[in-house]
C-alpha cells in the first residue's frame, strides 16, 4: 500500500532556512518530533525513478549544499507537481526528513537546500498516490570551517609572529596544529587549544632568514572532516642597523645622500630581496656608511683608492667625487650609478666578493666592478638573482 501523500507547502527563504537548521539539529541530537520522524518505505513496487545530485561535493561547516533530482514515471516521462522530500540517514540506519516537501517543476526537477552540520548520507524520496520513488543515497562530506592569519607579513629572525583564527564547530577540547613546510613535507611546530567561542591563537618564532610557509590543520573529529587553512608566506629577514658619517671635507648635500642610501636599501630589487632589512640609527649600529672626501678614502686602508669607493671592516665608504659625478667608465645615469655603488659596497659588507660580466649584452652583476668598466655587460644597480641567493651574512 503506498504511503500517504504529504501536503506540498512552499516556504519563504527565511522560513526554509530555519526549518532546515532545526531539522539537522533534531537529526544530530536524536530528538523525535511529530513533524519529523524516521520513515520507512513499504515493500511495494516502486513506480518511476528519482535521480539525486549533491553540489558542491564537499561542504564547509555552516554552508549549504543543494540536493537536486529529476522525477520520471515508469515510461521515462518527467512528472511535474509531485512532492519530494530530502532525507538523511541516522546513526541507527533510519531515514529522517530534513527538507521539503517541494513540488517538482514542469521539467520534473526539484532542488532542496541542505545545511548539514556533520558528514551525512542523504537521498530524495517521493510518495504519491500511485507509488513511490527513491534516489540512490548520496554522501555529503562536511569539513570544519577553519580560518587563520598572521599578524604581520614579515618578521626579523628570532622575533615571534602571532597566528590566530577561528574554528567551527568548536567542541570542548578542540585543538588545531600549526605546521611549517620543511624539505618538501609539513612539520608540526605548535598547537593551540580552541576557546569556547571558536577562536584560537599560537606563536611561532622563525630562526632562519628566508621565505617560510605555514598552514593550520584541524583533524577529523565528531563527524566533521579534516580542514586546512593556508597562510601567506612569511618573509623572515635579518635586520641591520647602520649609521651615516662623513670624513674629510664634504660639500655634497648630506641629507640627499642619507635619503639616497635609505631609498636604495628599502627597494625590493636590492638586498632586501635577499631577506635583509636596513634601519638607520643616530650612531653606531652594525656598520657605518661614510660619505668621504676623495683624498680621505685611502686613510681607511692602503687598498682603497682616492678615485673609487671602498669597504673596510664595518665601513661602507662612498667616494664623494663618484657620488657627485659617477664614473667615466660607467655609461649609466647618475642615479643608477649611486644605487649601484651603495649596493656594491654594502654587498662586500654582506660577505660578497667581486663578480664578472656573464656575457655580452647581459645585465652586469652588482658585485662586478662597474665603476671600472662593464666588460660588455649593461649597467645594473641591483643584485642579480644568483647574487641574492648567495648572500651569506
């Protein structure tokens, strides 16, 4: 004997959402109601066929999926205006209505929104005055809703970075783990307990300069699948403090010199790209940038020339004559030359030696002695990629 025909009642979007949410709460809690009860299908012959498709295939907790299908009669013709409900399987194997009934449209199609709060098995069911139809069960995996963000995109070596985010659902005792990319795999570096409101935070400290990759993972639990939240790569840099000084009779604009040095150091095309940052201090620091009268340059070391710039120990010495007029052997613009000479001498302080032209028409390495000629290369004020990778300090 066919099951009774449910009354078709179309709900407003707000009412439908409330009804769906209530149904899933009842389903998961196991509470029985008069409106939503476990259903069975009598062993009578099915009349017609009902398909079912779930989109998207996986849903994040708190989001909705749609369960769609088409109802046809035994002859294969679509059936319009027929009531269809969505059912979910309970832990004891029974089926409970969680959405609908909704009438099929003129093309025999029906779509029901679902908001499962745990991974579920669902299906569509039609009960009519001439028989019934069931779709094949569809699995709806639900993954946790996990978010994560760092409080800064770059950090000095040895300084902490705070990572924080949220998790839903957040059962008592929930924990997320923070992982770092190491040698092609992921390694756990921290864990964080999730608060009752779903928020969490953790702190990591990077010990090596370079780009680092992190992610946050919540393992599968309580019917909710594993979730992963990626993070933007973290630029871990070495911070070098420098002071600016003069030697001898300096007539060049010292403020423009100081600004030019700072702009060169701040440019991402420079040594900053090798995970170095520079900060000017009033005195002392890790090294000193000196604007020196040409005749005073050799006073730092006999190896230094009164014609060129030089680096000796902690001193990055810029020859005032070269700063003001460039080099007769360098065909580039004066601004290009100034950036080049600052990066070249600072490169020595960072531990880089001299380089040579790599081929006719190529960009010169910044560590080439461009003040003495380019050897067929083109003028270049910035470290080449291979020079960036080779910085050792």
